[in-house]
């Protein structure tokens, strides 16, 4: 066991790591004035801990600099005093940055597992300039820095090093009032040395994370720490956009105001209620522009604070595998408050207007964990009905519903044994829509339910783990809505050559399941690996409140890896993994045969090299024809590499990523350098340009029913050769005027140009052969933006038109946020958002023309002022 003043024995039943240290919190006697100096007498009552161990770069070695921490506890807060000694204090890295920024600085991080579930922890981090960073870490050891708890920190720098004084109100933690001890971890990072020193050390050959934290004792007599917190807000917004001539719904400017509140309340000693009334997320950064030519939906990460906070507690079916076949997310919170799903108007509509998002009048979360290992997380949200306005050619105006009243619910329950090695849990989600006789009943499902159980069991000092979960889904609705579900890109149940499933237009419900089991070696030496199996039925549907791309597959994945964290002549550490992903559809067709080698290396000069080499031979493709017959995907090679330069540099950080995927007929390559500049201690500039080139010999265009096309089951599947170039420049500028007053600018000019040529049809199922119109079969005539095809010339097949999808998309998105935390937990935001976008059917890419038009396209500007004020009752 690590030794040092303040180390106490750990009860055997609480031990997960037998070598984990403990530190005792002393009762606060007197007062603490947060000024970054540990000169109050109260600090002398807390025994200091000094026995830190180096984790990076030389794991297990003694730190090169000394660190000392003390802990005090009062009825309403925990206090942490830390002294970071430094033999050369003039080289301490200390940047002034916005809150939650990953500043190029030294730092002290405190991670508190106040639930003592060995799976989740609260993160509190401070740098020598007092800049705070906070968040949550989940059972998968994934850090989320989006939540903003209310806590204080003060720091000072002197000739011997730097000091941090931290106060964390107990109301910002989650714990049982009867807690005898918590998990805790202290980490000190010295940037110029890339050195990390830790309180509780775990070798890199073993599993790290919350389960390996040390123990904080001395918690007897702490209060509930859960007062009622109410944070009301008011907001005022102006939107300015070009008004189309004659549009009765647009004057070029629109002014709105809004109000709402967030509420936090402790329900007993173990449960916490968080609620939001009419939330506003206007200060949240906009999503980047993308061009998606696939059938699958684009995934955007959650950015809204209410849904991010405690989101880790809703995690389900977390599998410890390196080579994953892709497991659907059962809970994807961006479904709540999404853009209205209904189509507004028809061919007779001349002008329309509709809300961009569905309003959320109310949402609430109940979370907590009991002393005997039970944990619960429940969320319920209501979204209101939304309607749009339409004016037709004759001047008639009317309203049309485009989103119904909907209730979303997620309930997660888990139980963990006393040793923290076995966890069993369950999850249930529901979506209920009030459709009535609305036209939306033909497209939206009336209800959607998903339920499941998961289990995780560790043994052999947490070196081995078996994970498994089983979920079932059921969606109901009108025959038209369920038929649309069967035809969607996640299912393609209408595929004409399917043998083990079929499309049924009379169904009013759809059921499915997904089962996964994995065995993994995650620690205990240099070797690691895993093997996993999955069975997901064709009718499995979770997209009402989850996220899935495709269903109807069976998969086997395996990985074997070797890692060495001993410094050598060339490497500080390296890891090699050889993975295999094999997938079959429900007809037994082999649709994935991917073999992949991954190498991650850290060189002696601190450069980081990551490389991936993958190969897949020719496989069956059941998605290429978008619900049509099977085709083939030719053999392909994948190469990807990332080089990150020395992160010890104070003025800049740089790296570059390259990727290539290709086979004889197709290829895609992309290059993305990145540069972070620190021109001043309070300014950070990050530039991430990307340039991508793609050539696709068979880009899907459309399906044309034709009874004469007997070879392809009565339809012609039209493709074209696509040549595409894409340029984007993600730019961020952060300026910290003070620790509590910051300005953040995000800008993304984006251009993508795609030329569609050589229109063709699939020649035969189970091939990658195509008949080119006008050469191999039929006649093709271009007429402006329309291509007319007679597929068999003078034969009986009818001709058809194809709208040429050639495009040039130019856009520029800007998001400017001034944030002032004028008192703890109370914030003023000034926001400017600008969105410029236009399309043209040119096809070829021109740097000067297209990038110039990105900034000259018509603009929509939004100006918003938002103020929040935190009240403690």
C-alpha cells in the first residue's frame, strides 16, 4: 500500500484495488477564505497526503515534483487544499481560458465517486490561473465536461510552485446521507514534462478508472447537502433573414421573448430531482455542416446541458470490446425536442413557415443510489404539438400539424454487489404520441417501447469481464406508418430476394430483439483481447428514442492486442491490436469481413503516432440498392494515420490526420491538419481544415418500377458515377477576458461539390455490374437538369426521367457567445448566430468561386440575450 501521512486502512469489503490509498477528511473548525493560500488554522487539522505516484511518462516511478493535498469537510461543503511544489516555478504553464476549456496548462484534478459505486465520478479541475473545468465520468471512463456544477476555486503562484484552494458544495454531489466513505482520486499534470502524478495508482497493464480510486473517509455527520435550487431564465431574441417577395409569413425580422426555469431538489437522502420548465438552448453551439448521400441518418452529439448532466447514468449495454460491430444506442436524447417530423404543404403550397424545433414545456429527471447498491435514473419529457402555416396559390391560408403531443420516458435500474464486480440492470423506454385522426398518423408511429436487461461481471482482480445484454422492441401505429418503418433504411424488409423475412403492408405493429455477449481480458499483463457475438432481428426498432443505422444482422468480433508501457530507445509506449469483424444478414449472406491492424505509439520525443490498416474482400451488399435486390461490394482497403506533434510546446500544438479507402472502381481520401495556437495567455485559436476527394462508381440515385425489368425483380435500380470534393474549415477562437467573462467564436465555412455522370442500372442481382445508359443499354438524353432515359430503346420498357442530382453546396456557420458568470451559478449570455447557405447545380469545384459564395450567400442572423439567476431555497 502506498504510504504517507493521512493514509488510513480500507475495510476489506470496500477494497477493489488492494493497493489503493485512503485519505481522511478532517472536520472544518473555523472558516476558510478562498484566496489560494493555505494559511487558515483549519488546514492544520487535516493530515496531508504526499505519497503520489507517477503514471506518465514513467509509470510507477516517483514524481519529479512533490505534491501535498489536504481535505476538510463541513455540513454543507468539502474543501480541498493542494500544494504543487515546483523546482522551477518560472516554467509553470498557466493559461487564462474559458470554463471547461482544455487549456495548455498545468492542472490539478479531483475526481469524487460520492455514490461509491466505483462506476461514476464527478470531476473538478483547476489550473494555476484558477480556470475551472468540471464534469462527469461514466462507468466506461468517458469524461463529459458539459455539466456546470456550482463550486469555487482560488489559486496562487509563488517561487516554490502553486497552490489551489477548492470548495465544492455538497449540493453539487450525489450521495447517501449515511455514506461512510467515498471514492476519490487526485491527479496532478505538469505540462512541460507531460507528467501525471496520481493519488491512487494503477499500472497501465491493468484496468484504470473509477474502480481503482482511493478512499475518502471522515464523512460522519455530513448534512444532506440537497437544498432546493431554482435557476429561472429570461431571454429575448431577434431573427433577421431575407424575406421572399410576397411571403406573408416573413417580414425579414422576427422578435420573440421567453422564460423558464431549472429546478434541483433532494428527495430524501438518496434521490435527486432535476426538472426544467420551457428550457432554452439558444447558447448551445450549432451543429457543423455535412453532406450525407447515404441512406443512414447523420449522428449529432448531444450538446444541451439538461440532457447531458447525469447522462452517464442512463448508459445501457456497455460492452468492453475493442472491435465492436456497432450496437444501437437505446437512448439518444436528441430525439426529444427534434425538428418537427411532418411534411408541411403539398404541390399547391406557395409559402410556408414552421418552427425549427419542437418545444419542450417540461422535462424531469430522478436519479439516485441506495446504500445497498440499487441505482435508479428516470427521465420524463413532454413535447408540445407544433403546427406550420401554409398559403396556397389562390391565397388560401391554413395551419397544419407537423408534430404531435408526445411523451418520452426512460427508466434505468441497476444493482451492484458489495465488491463492485457484478452489476445487473434493466432499462425501459417509451414514446407515446397523441395522433388521433391527424395526417401524421400515416407517417409517425403512435407508440414505441424498448425494454432490456444487462449484466457485467469482473473477476481475477478485474482483469477479466463478461458483458451481456438483451433488449426487445415493439412499435405500433397505422398500417401506413408500420409499412414506412419496414421500408426504412434500418430494415429494408421489402427487399425482393429476401428469404427469411418479408414485407407486410397490413401490419400495425413490429417487434424485434437484440442480444449481445462479450468476453474480454482488460488487464493483468501486456496481452489483452475480446470476443463478442451479436444477434439483432430485422424488426428491431429503437429510433423513436434511440439511434440505429441498420438491423437484421448476426455478428462475431474478435481482437487480440499487445501493449508495452516500458520506455525504450524509440517508444515511451505502444499498443498493437489485430481485430476481425464478421457480419451476416438474416439470410446468412456474409456482408462484412473486415480484418484490421491498429498501432498506437508514443515516441520518446512525445510525438504520438496512430495508424490503422484494414482490408475487406468482396462481400454481399444488402444496402446498395436501398431496399432492392442484393449486390456486391468490391474488395477494399482502408488506411488511416494520425500524427500529433510534441504537446509540451507552449505556443502551439499541431497534428495531421489522413485517411484512404478504396478499391479499383472507387476511392475516398481525406486529409485534415489541425493547429492550436496560444498567441497570449488568455487567447486560444484552433484551426481544423479538412479536404476530401471521393470517386464512387455506383452512387444510388433512384428506383424506377418497371415490370419488364424481370432480372431485377420488376424495378430498375439507377446509379451514377459520383465525383465529389469537400472543403471545410472548423475554426474556434476562445478569449478569456477574466475567469468568469469569456468570448467564444466558432466558424465553419463549408463547400461540397458533386458531379453525377454516367447514369446506369444494376445489371443483375448479386453483382457489382452495371449497364450504362446510352452505351450498354437504351437511350439517354439530357435536357437541362433532367435526364430522360429509355432503358431499352424501341423495346416495351417505358421511359423515365431522372433529376440530375449534381450539386454545389456552400455554407458558412458562425456562432459567437459571450458568457459572464456574474455570480456563482448565475450567467448572462450574449449570442450571435449566422447561417449562410445556398446550392447550385454546377458540379465542378472551384476554390475561389465556391468559398467566395459561402460567405456571400443569403444570411440568417439570430441575436439573443439570455440571463439566468440561481436561487437556493
